C-alpha cells in the first residue's frame, strides 16, 4: 500500500502537488479591528472612577455576557474620558464617585441585542429588566435599535456612588429576579445612590425627569445630570444613566473593535 501511494505521488506533476498543498493550507484569520489612537482606557485617565462593566457579565437583560466584551474595561475617546475625570474631581470633594456600567460598545454587541430582541421566546430576564413591556414592543418603543451612539466612543452609562463604596455581590445565573423599579432594598444590590430604578431598566420610570420618582431619587438624578452637563455631556431623556460627550470625535462612525485592552495596542 505504501509503495502504491508513492507511485501515485510520483506520477503527479509539481504543479498538482502545489495545488494540493495550497488546498490543504488553512485560510489566514482576518485580523481583529483595533481602536483609533483617539481611544483610551478610562482607568489610565482616572483610576478612581469605579467600574461595573455589566455587559462582560451574565447580569444583563439578555441573561448572558454580550458579544464583543472580551474584558470588563471602559474604553472611551480621550475627550470623553478627560471630561469624566474633571466631573469625578468635583464629586470626590463631596464624598461621592462616578461608577460606569458601559462605555464604548462594539457594533457586534448591538447586533447581539438585535438578535436577542427578535427571539420572542427568550424572556429569561424579563422579570427584572422589562416586566411591564412586551418583548415584541422593544423595537417600537425604542429600547433596542440597530445602531447605538455607544459605538462612536463618546457615550457612557453611569451612576453615582457614596464613598466608601459598599462591596456588591456578583449576579448568580438563575437566581430569583426582582423588577428593576422595585424599592432599592428589594431589587438587585448595587452600591449606586437611589436613582429610582436599576441600570438598563426598560420602563418609563427610567426617564430622567419622570415625575413619579421620589424627591431623593430626583435629586440624585439631577446631581448626576448637572455634574456631567458642566463638562459637556448631554443626557438621553429616556435613560437617567445615558450621557454623550459633545462634540463627538466620530459622530458618523460605528466602530466594531472588541472591548479589551488589546484593542488599544500598547497604549
């Protein structure tokens, strides 16, 4: 058998052997996109700002980590990161700190949101994140879209924490869920000051100026909004946690590099 195989190979011309070699060689993997030099790690600009990067964990409205979040790091354009640093200095003098939940978000993560929203049978996290919204309404009501300002690198989701920051426990997949608009002591533990709802609460109660929130909750929301507005951030009225630094460096670009230190190279 070995002699017969050798005879067959000898009968093949050099060109045919080359073709066999090429066909057997795996195609090279496409290199991952990387961040423009205008992007930085928030921790490198201000390590005092707390980070609770939810989409790198299973505690999301999807019930699993989001595609593209390789590490729990906050990446932003440098002007946005430096503006947060200035806001943080003001809050630190009051015994408070910013805490970010999400920063730059790759387009592949947004695509993950869209795929999930179209799967109407997957409602495992409904009780916490959208208990009063039918999943079939998430697009129509504006909770999910095919593009996100986060992908441009100057938008951030964040809150305020009293110092010293209380430790918080991790989410355990499958644990009992509580509506995101329940009283603070009942909903999932977060060391944020009371904003009236948890992060990513798909409910009109999350609207920044919703009149139904308590006086304390309203004051906390306005403190966050006022502090960030002084540094050039604009709030999305439907989400008390969502702010965009203006002017944006990349107003028409939706990036897709992964959320990881590697995307920044050696910076």
